[in-house]
């Protein structure tokens, strides 16, 4: 399948075919990969709404809140997916962000940590 260049704004939960002024990461993805990322972004938007509602309760701590944990996990899944289909510049940016544990731990590339010859991100 042919891959197309897309521009992703995680904060706006959007994917476009033209660059914009918002924060964005560039990916090269098939239509199916784009659709999968859109689903992840839609889930993230729902998680954002859940954490916003929780934030309105002043006495409830966010550090043990399920909604916050789900939000963080979903965000990591989005960046993991973007890293897998991202351009070299996008991958470097995500590496610089230092948010993906598997990029900090070289053992993930060893036999037994997923697919042979690839890391847990699906890259070689």
C-alpha cells in the first residue's frame, strides 16, 4: 500500500494532509494506519474530557485517579504509534521528549521482547 504524508497535532487530536501552524508531527502512513491513529486520537479526546471533569473536584488527588492514568497511557500509545510511522525528524523529536520507555531500554531489541528483528515499536 502507498504511504502518504500526514501532519499530526496531538494536542488538537487532528491529522491533516497540509502543514499548519499548530504543533505537529509528520508521519508517512497508509490510509489504514491513518485511520488507526485517528481512533487513538478520538480515544484521547474522550480521556481528556474525563480528566477535565475530575479536575473540577478540588479534594480528589490526580496521582491515583483512574482517568488520569488512562489519559497518560493513551497518550503514550499515541506517541508510540506516531514513532512507528513517523519521519526521521518526528522520531528524533519523540526520542528527545524521552517519554517512551522502550527507547530508554535497549534490551527491548533483544530476542524475546516482541517480534524478532524489530523493537516493540515495530521498527528495526
